[in-house]
């Protein structure tokens, strides 16, 4: 898990993961597109090829893709 992805536990007090929260630092994004390449359903890009998110709650079924996309960022924007 990268520094900008964190596990989000259930609000019902259980320890069951319900997804992850992704934080992006738009000033670090260099437009490589690796995040989108690994997880297009998690990381949309704007018209300039930059990450179009700042903070996003990702559902459990996309958590692995979110981690892979964040980990693939050479600029460590996630």
C-alpha cells in the first residue's frame, strides 16, 4: 500500500475492508498515465493526460487495481 492509498474499514465497527481511499497530489503528476493504464476505472485522466482526481473512495472490488495504479506512478503522485 502506498502512502497515498489507505484501507477504509467498515463503518459498522467490523474490521472488514470496504475499499481504499486514494489521495493524489496534482502538482506531482507528470502525465505518464501509468495509473490509468493499470486501473482506468479508478484513475481517469483529464484532456491533458493528467490525473483527474484529488481524493477518491474506491470500492473493495477495485482496491487491488487502485493499489497497482498508484504503485505504477513514477512521479509518486499517489
